[in-house]
């Protein structure tokens, strides 16, 4: 049971939740590409995770994904909209790879546990 509820499994769960939230945020950005004055949003998770790790804290218990303004977004178009479709699509592809990698790692851990329960 330790493998199911250990720090690594909890952290993987938080990372998968952050990737899901990021997908929603990026989708919202793309949906608002024609909205005058819309400023793109981003999910803050990786930086929080890095800071918690450097501080020696338990990342899975304190790090949560939050939605923030995308500070890397450009100045925007004539109508004040700051969404760059190419950049948003690039982020979507990157996020999908990240999400799939976390799912594969979690599946590997579950397969290991399943093998252990079956006795080899």
C-alpha cells in the first residue's frame, strides 16, 4: 500500500492535475483569439515545484497549480488581444507530451504493484 500513497504517487497526481488544468487554460486562450483586449493565461506549477524542492519541502503536499496571467505573452495586436495562436498550439503539444509521460510513469508504478501482488 505504501507504493499507492507515497510521496511520488501524490506528486504524479498533482502533475497530472496541473497538466489537465493547463490544457483547459490553453483551450480558453485559443477560444478567445478574437476577443478584443483578451490577455492569455498560463498555469503556474513548475516554478512552484522547483521552489518547494529547493526549500526541501514536501512538494506533493504544498504545491498546487494556479492560473496566472501569461507574463511571456506579447504586447498584443491592434485590438489588445495578446493570444499568439502558434505559441498556444506549441504549448498544447508540449503539455500533451508532459501529460502522457506522467500517465506512463504512473501506469508503470501500478504495473509494478500489480506484479508484486500476483507474486511475480
